[in-house]
C-alpha cells in the first residue's frame, strides 16, 4: 500500500471518529490505520470498519468487520471525491439481518417468525 493511501486511510478513520464523537459517541477514537481490530474504539456494542477505497468489496469488508469482534459490524466507506464536508453522506453497509433487527428495535415492521441469519 502506498504512503498516500495509508495517509488517506488514517485521515478517513480520524474523520469518522470525530464525526461519531460529534454525533452521540463522545468516546469514539481512531484506532490508527493498519492496526488489526475495530477501526474506531469507544463505541460500545458496535464494530466499525472504515474504508477509503476506490474498489468495492462489501462482502470482504463485512467479513472483516465481523471477524472476531464483539458488536454490530458495519462498514463506513469514503468514496473517491467525497471529503470531510460530505461525511454525513458516506455510505454505510451492514448485513440485511442486522439491518432488519435495527428496524424492528426502532419500532418498524412486524418481527418475522423465521430467523434467517
């Protein structure tokens, strides 16, 4: 990985941690780019994976987010051309079963009788 890509990855993790701190997770901190494990700490119950990539590999990223980590796995992606001013528009990817559970917990829909995890 090139130095500029590493810098962009580290900057993206820092931006994400700062955004989360400003939006309800006051203890969110970047774990540092390239370090194994959760990319942003201080978010109990959540297992964020932060990506600043040109390519699109959501299944691999979700697997990375859920591999051996406690908490709800999700991937926050910084697409090319989207900087700090647009962070609220960066896409988040989660597993469908987790998304449905979040919706049910928030009062949406009728809970299904079949568990399809």
